[in-house]
C-alpha cells in the first residue's frame, strides 16, 4: 500500500480503510484528519500508481507484481477528479460586488 513519500504510515491505513474496506470517508474524519486530507492522499496515491503503471517494463518478478497490482487498483477505483462538482449555493452564484 505504498503512499506518497511525504505522508506518514497513517496515510496507508486511511487508504486501506477507504479502498479495501469501503469505509465511508466521513467516518474517518476527526480533529486531526479532515476530508480534504483524505481526498489529497488518495489523489496522490492514485497518481503514484499511474506512474508505476506507465513506467518501463522490467523482467523482475517483484516489479511485474507491483505493476499488475497498480493496474488492478487504478481500474477498480474511481478518480476523485471524475466526481461531479457539488451544486453551488445561491450566495456562491451571485456576482461579487465591491
């Protein structure tokens, strides 16, 4: 469950809960972990997996295993970038007046 280098071991647990155990993200939010933190680590994790997937092929069994699993996770999860934006509130639609 490799995570981006700037993240601690707790990030891998969050990813595991969301991806493998289908835990709703809102159930993981607390005073130290916000919804945006979860979205960011998942987006960066998916980016890392895409880099592995599109990297050169090597004749190393461990590398082939890693690439195959990266592809499995990329194909089995949905990118947060594909989610529709939430509806804007009326106050957000109004033009700002100086």
